[in-house]
C-alpha cells in the first residue's frame, strides 16, 4: 500500500497550533505550507507517514495501537499512539 495526498486547504489550523503552544513564527510558516502526504506500509507491517513541503519534511513509522516516540514538525518530543477508526467513504 502506498498512497499520496496533496493538501488543498486546512481550516482552523492556526487555532490548533496555538492550542498546542506552537510558537508564533512556526505558526506563520505552518499556515502558508501545503505539504504532500505519503503513506505506505513496509514488509514488517510498519506504517510510514511522510509529510513533505518546501519548509520541512517529517516522517514517522509506527504500528497501529502501539506507543512510539515522535518528534513533531515543530521539534516537540511526544509519546504517540495511532489508532484507526472504522469509517465510511462517500464518493461524489
């Protein structure tokens, strides 16, 4: 599995960054950045999510439902767990 997504727009991202405590300068860059997003799964079942932009490229590898250490795009250290919820897709 390998999927690529291009960001078209984001809403309320500035408020989200403020709530996380992201610095003003990084907020300004973040609001102007429209990254490409690539998601893939390797042979060992690790999910790889890569966000690529002219500003910065970040990549995380993880297994669903298992905690992992992550460094966010604004260089914060976090302990993260990714879970997947069932969803239904609507095609227009």
